[in-house]
C-alpha cells in the first residue's frame, strides 16, 4: 500500500497495467477512509467512496489478505437487536504502519532512555505533559473562540489539523454528552509501551474543555479509535496551570 491517493475505478477495457494501478489506488482509498473515519461497515465505505458494496468487498478482501485491515464484530451500545451485529473493518498495526509511523522505534528508545536516566515513569509522564502542552496552543485558541456548544467540534478540527483525523458526535445515550473520536494516532505504537502519552492528552482535553472527561478506548490499547467522553455540562474552559486530572486513571486504557 504505497500509494494513498484519490482515484476512480479504472474504466472497462482499460489496459491491464492501468487497471492494476486503478485497483491499487481505489484500495488505498478504502484503507484511507477507514483511517479517517474509524471502524466501518461495507455499506458505510460504499456510501463514502461512491462505490458499489460488491466493489468495496473485493478491495477489503485484498486488504485483509495483505494484513492491512481486519474484520471485527461491531460494538453495540445498549440493548442488542435481533440478528448478528454488523461486521466492521479496522486497520491493523501493519495498515497503520503504511501511513506515517516510521519513527516509532526511535521515539520508544528515547523514552526508555529518559525513564532509565531521569527518574523512571514520572520522568516519562513529565515529558508527555510538556509535549502535549507545547501542542495545545492552537487547540486552546480554537476552543476558546468557539461557542460553548461547539467546543468539542472545534477541538476535533484542531486535532485533525495535527493528523489525528478527529470527529465529534453525540454520545450513544441521548443527552449525556459528546464523544471526541480520534481515528488516527501518529504515536499509537509508542503509546502502547508508554500510556503516559495518552494520559497527558486526556488531561489537556479536560483542561481545554473545562470539565472532567473520560477516555473510553484508545488505538494504543487495540481499539479501532480513540474515544473520549465529554459530559454535557462542559462549558467555557478555565485557564489554569497543568494539573493531574482524575480522568488520567483510565486514560490510554479501556476500562471495560
């Protein structure tokens, strides 16, 4: 999966080489759509990409064979309906590697060095907080300039500008709050070994939105998307110094 570009299905009767190129490009579009939107059904992919479901299934078969995506049972919130849950497709670690995680080993080695030489896990946590604080300026500006009921959406857009492919949506249970979903994490492999990166990110979300938040799932933990719950009571963020937040106890981990 070396080419990640926009392309249409090759026309009928195209030369074999051109057809093969079109197939690869469309397959990359399918993978990119899963990266940008998280776990996806065949119907959702077909609707987003303007393809038939049969075409999407063909490309997914190829991506599964190449260990780029895998099929999972769709997570159901609330009471289950009759019938089997829809199958969703998510990127594998190999699939994520095909995008932009080429410096994971270097970053992990650096953090291990910090832990060994500068004070263990506490030193890694301090580095993680300093790193996310340096990124947070643009996030804070976006959140503070938005209307109170649009702040989660504003944060999602700011995160997307940094490569996190983030979206905001209502929580599954009506009127309880919102979910901030990050469909891509550039440091997911490193965060598997150093959950302090996820914890620091959760803390800064809490500070920016002015409310306790809860991390429900993370890509680093093996979930298809990083999901953070923001209660409905979220209002204007309070400007304060970086502090530990109670939500960090579950940050980077799926509490289920």
